[in-house]
C-alpha cells in the first residue's frame, strides 16, 4: 500500500543525510538529495522498472539505480545499513527538526553527546549550547520553534498521504464479498490539511467477512482491535485506520456522525433536541417514543432537521449551520468551486529549473486533463540555484509559442515564478516582464524579517503592475516551516486594491493559503488562483487538494481566476500594465 516511489525517495534522502552526518563528500550527499526528489516525483511506478529503466529517471545514475533495485528486491541496502550503524537513531531524528540540518546535528552529537530531541531541548534550556560555534541565541530559538512544529504535527500525515491510502483501502474493501457500500469519513472527508487517523465506513450483511479481510490485508502492520463491527489496524506507514460496519438503513446517519466535525455535530444535535428528536450514528429518532424517523441518507437526515445538505468541507462550525438556517447555504453550495470548474493551471515548473519533467511531458499530461489553458512558470534568476537566464527563458517562450495549438484546444501561456526580494522588488526589469503572459511572485528567502518589513515587502510586490499572483503567500511548509510573520489583512487589502490574486498552492506540504486565511481574505473582495505548483507530471493531480482547501474556505467558482474563460482571465492578467509596443 502506498507508492514505492515515496518509500525509495525517503530512503535516498535518509542516505543523503547520513552521508552528511558522517562527514562524507558534500557532492555525494547532494546527488542523493536530487535523486530522492526525482524518484519521489517520478510519474511511473519505479517497482516496475529494471536497471535501465531506473537510469532514465533524472539524476539517477547507475550506482543509485543499483541501490534502488537492491532495495526493491531485498528490502534493504547494505550501504545505508552501514551508515545507520555508525550514528545513533536519535541523531538521525535531530535532522528532522526544521532549521536543523545534518551538519549541526553531528556537531551537537560530537561536542555535547546529544543524541535525542529531548536531550537537545534540555541542553538549550540549560544553556549548554552557549559558545558552541554556529549556535547563537537566534539558532536556539529557531530550533525550539522547529521542535514545537514537530510536536504539533505529532503522528499526523499530509492530506495527500492519507487520501491515497484511504482510497486504496476503500477500493479493496469494496471488492470484498458482501460489501454493499464503502467510503472514508472523518477529517479526511472534510479535507483537513493533516490527518491523524483514517475512518472507513461500510455497510454489509456479513460484517465478519469484511473485518477478516481488513485485518489481514497487506498494508496491515499491527492489529490494534478486531471486533464484530469495528476493527482498528496500524498500517506499515504507521497510520491508524478504523473500519466500522453499519446496517444499510443506518448509512446516512453514520456517515454524517463519523464525518464530523465534533463542533458541527453538536450544532446539529442541538437542533434535533429543540425539535423533540435525538440524533446519533444510528439515526434520527423521536426522543419520546425512540421511533426511528430517518437514517438512510445524509440528505434526508439534514432535511428532517430543516437544513439543506452541508458539504463535508464546510462542517467545521464556522457559520455553516447559521447560513443553512437563514436559507443562504443552497446558493453557496451551488456556486462552491469544484475541480471540474478549473479551466487551467497557472503555476507549473519544468526541468528547465527545478522540475522533473520536460516541457513537452508537462504539456502532454496537462492536455489529458482537458484544460482550456495552461501556464509554464519556471523560476526566475534571483533564485540562483535554479540557474535561470534571460536566454533560457526566452528560448522556452519561443518553444512554447511554437507548440501552442498542438495540444488540442489547450492554449499555452508563458510565465515565471518571480522572487520577492527583501525590499519587495522582483527579478527582471519592467520591459522584460512585459513579455510574460502571467507572473507569480513568491517569498523564497529572508523569512525572518520583521513583521513590518515582510508586510511591506509583499505589498510592494502587489503594487508591481506585472505581478498577477502572490504565490504560496505565507511561505509555510506544513510541519517544517512556520508561516511568515506578516500582517495578512494589510496584504489582503493590497491584493484587492491592486487587482492581484492570492494563490492557493495545492502542493500537499504547502496548502497555502490555508482555509482560515481564505475566509478572511474573501471579506476584502480578493480573487484567488488554485494552482498545482507542479514539478512533475504526477503533481498536476495535486490540484484536488487545493480545491478541497478552497472549499473549506467557502470559495465560489467566480472568486477563482482560473475558473474563468481565457478572455476574462487575460483581461485580469493585464492588470495595470502599459500596452505592449
């Protein structure tokens, strides 16, 4: 269960870290880091490739391919095991702390004997890092904040990891004899950005058969509980999954109850009580006679309560029940943005910078999604490690123009992801920027500026007539890097004033803007772009996570610029730009 690509990618990244920790050659560590990223994002299932096929993956040479094949065939790689044996597991865990890399981890171990996260925290509070080269007060503060981020994440995983696993389990359970209906519920159905455990719900006249199939599946590492109607397992990826089997006539009530959220369910139960009813996972009952009234579908449960059906992404007690009572929800639900509404992707990368797929591969994959338009937005030159140049980007533009019209009805747009520098300026002068169809501007560095500096920095980018979209606006990486400390309300006001869209970056470790920020930004009349930020062909499908986040933020299709027809989008992208000569 789960793609071998991610598993092997994680192994290669661990090997890169181990090389750094043990003082190996820096170029070798970088080579394995690049290979880890390439393998994780590769569009084919690497378990089906031979040695030659593995070497077709970008940044994977013969030596790395042999190690991958060794792992796939035997489950182990001696070179990795050899380095693991040299370093305590706790030291390796230190490298998972945001802002603390392998080099600092080995210094802590060699100089102070620190071999666990708890020991590191205690050492900081005891002042033991004072005087240690490379560990000033700001570094200590960043480490403690990084540990806090890890603790907040706990055993939670990204939405994409949980959803992929859940969909595989649902598909497998649906094939079991006697299974009538099966789906996932809980926070996963509500599209929360991280998931603690997975709830699977099924109906069957023979629940024991489902329970046996579930607890003996290939993805099970440990059976936590095995009951008649509920079982719990821990998967090989460490994620807990609960399966509940309910009677067919209780499906709707059970799905509503186990989807949650708890706060939303409290509101619906309060409404039931006021009507002399009792709502539970078994159905909606008359409180006095205990006669079951409805339970077969969610729609009829909500309807009997006097409410329209509430989409799962909205069930967070953020005013959805009140909107339903006022009769405003049906109109919102009818206009709520969906993946089918998206006409094109406005933030994607190729192997010209840090992408893994060629321009033609990305265009071919995008065309299969039925897009009306598609933008290529590789990084600009101020992100120096990407080695972009004027000549390279102009050659890409020429190639893109030549390919326009060769992918069905999909029109091709040439853009760039610009870097917002510490003063709010971006790559390239105005006359050069004028040649792009779309420009995204993002913060990629200097995250620790003051609140005032960061705010002014992004507002200045909004005021640039060539900047159309602020990319991943808070620059967070879920569980790894906190959002920048900026005045978001001032930024939202600037976006509305200047006609600059805010991005909802669909990449699973970003989902930026997050749902709460979307709700706030909406009040300013801001427009949004839901983009995949793809770095390989398989990332294009990440758009679903951005759409789910947008739904949690109550976004309607008309507020999302890439649901608009191309003519309307082009008019928006012209912003306040001077006409081209």
